[in-house]
C-alpha cells in the first residue's frame, strides 16, 4: 500500500500524544484536583486515536 508509512507514523504520533495526555491529565488531577473538561478532552483524543488505529488495520 503506497503511503502506509506516513499513516503508521501519524498513528504512532497520536498514540504517543494520547499516552502523554493521560500522564498530564493524571498529574493535574493528583496535584490540583479533577477537571472534567480535561478528562473529556483526553477521552476524545483517545477515541480519535482508536479510530486511526482501526482504519489503519483494515
């Protein structure tokens, strides 16, 4: 498949951002208390990442 390398790269980048976002939101929650908007944003980011992974594997 032509162009699959860039798709793999962008999917990997999204995965790294998602994991980094989870670490950041968790650290914020521990330090300053829970913020529902931050968790909502992380869930949306996670769903986008899962969507990218699902479309890449088909």
